[in-house]
C-alpha cells in the first residue's frame, strides 16, 4: 500500500523534471536493461530522483528522504536491494544526457574569452568506507607509510569555469587512472571552447590527439624538460613550436612567463602550450593571466566534496552504490547551479560571488518549508516564495576576493616542500611578465 502522508517537495521535482525529463530517464532505463517485473512500491524513476535529493538534503536516511519526496514508506534494506539493480551505466548515461553548458555570453562574460567558453578538467578521488563488500572488491593505494586508510574511487570532471557547472564526468569503477578517465571526458568538450588544465595533461601524446574541429582549443601548463622544435618567435614574446608523439605532429604556441605577487617575493616560472596560434588576437600576457582561472576547478571539488557532504567519506557500503552516490552528487551539484545563476541575476553580481554553501543551506530550508506548506499556497504564492528566497541568497553575495596569497610550505613537511615556521602572506595584484624563449 502506498502511504502518501506528506506533501512532496514540489520545487525539487519540478526542477529535476526540467533538468532531466522523465521520458529520457525511462528510455535510459530500457536501454540499460532495467525492467519492471511487477508494480513496485517505489519506481526506478522515483529512486533516482530520491538519490539525487538525498545527497543534497539535510541529515536523514535515504528512506526518510524517499518518504519526504514521494510520500511512500519503504525501508532502507529494501532500497539497498533496489539500488543493486541499477547499473552504473545508467548513471553514466544520465550524466552524459543531463550535464550541459549553461553560461550565456551576454549574462556571464566572465565565463568566456574572446567568444570561447572557458572549461577546466581535473581528477579527484572519494574515500569509501571499509565494509566487507568494499574490502573484497576494491584495493587500497600504497604510500610510503603503508596502505591508505580507505579505498578510493577516482573521478574526472570537466567544469564550465565562471559557473562551476559540471559538463561531463567519468567514474573509475575498475580503478582506472586519472588519465584514462580524463580521455573519456575530453570527448565532451563543447565547440568554441578553451580547455585549461594543469601539467598532468601537458604531454605531447595527449595534446596531439585532441580534436581541432569546432574551434576546440586548449591552454595547458607543461613541464620544463619537454622537448619541442622552435619555428618562430613572435613580437609578444610567445613562440610557434612543433610538438609530436610518434609520427603525429601539431603546431602550438609556447609562452614562458613569470608570476609574482605584489612585485616582491618568490617568482614562479610558468611554461604554457596553447592551440591559439594568433598572437595578435590572443596576446601572451593575456593567456598567462588567464591560466590562473584553472584554480576554479579546485574550488569546484571543494564545494562538491566538502560543502555538500557532512562526512569525509562516502556513505555507501558497496562499490556500486558508491559510484551511484558520486554520480548523484554531481547531478545534484548541477541542479544547484541553476539556483546560483538565478540568484546572481537577481543581485546583478557574478555567479561565483553567490556562495555555494549558503545557496545549499537556503535551498534546503526552502524545500523543508514547502514540504509542510505547499498545499496551503497558490501557485503564485509559491513562485513569490521562491523569488524571495533567490533575493535572500543574492543579498548574501561574497565580497570581491582579496588579492593575496600564502606561502606554499608545510609546518611538518612529508615531501620536498620547505618547513613552514612562520605564516606569512603577500597582498597586491599578480604581476605577469613574458620571458624570452630560446631554441
């Protein structure tokens, strides 16, 4: 018997329906072989929606959040059995279908550079609890101090810079390396975009294989010892070079720059390769400063792994449900991006000045309020409540970030980093200077 004792969280369901149409979910369920053998208490569609709602809602079990969302009573044990029937391929295809670009050139100019959509890519890892199923199927990484405390699930995500909107993601179900996962994600780079990445991706074998059609470009930092063939030095300080891997060759520009905070202190040398060959349209100094936007990828992972979760590890107890939880986290993050965009439009500020954590907490309160009052209000009153909530989020916009940096050192180093004895920081704008390139 289906017990509907509470009002469903209508705003979440409406937003989720707009984010991923139900017809698309049903077609993916059939494609992945998930069959409906008998009328279930909780359908596969409701289970997927509840999983996404569970990772973004406040404290509570999945069964409690299923009842909050659907009004149906079911035990956590029964839900665990239902989750075991949902393959990982279903969630991968859900992410592939739902994660799309959201930045608009007119409304979000900070997300573009000369008409190119700014994107970033990087990898990370999630810790999984040491349950018998996990210990049997997953291996722990080795370190100089022994085995890691928890098994790890690798993930690679491509993010739309300026919005922190996930564009594509790949999960390491078989312990794949970050490079293997990244190659799956790179295929989703949108047209007319500029991909910014760190030195891990700055190798000729990968860069030569990247697509050139559709104005897909890259700006990547590379190691100082990589060899290339110098062809021409441009007036802006950059140089046209040729890189290769085997018989494959590609022309790129090289930029050698120095970065210093406030005109004093430590100088960092940066070597960049880019597929933007027009030095007049894309000056070396601009690209050198633009590379700093790569750090937005790290902020995205902090929001995804710290702000959205209350524990340092996943709550799932099996490898499959751990993958499902990560996919649900990424999908839920993409849903919350829409709230940040709307709040930024209300406050007429940049999207990244809308705090992700405050947005999450405010939206949680909104859903909790509508759970008990939605049936008491008219549709116009509901829309008014949502508009006032967005205005409240906009009023809590973060001030402009200070131009300061802290030293890259450790108080108790376990690597080659110098020991940090006294904490200091430097204020002021970053100074960029393009260095001279030699053959």
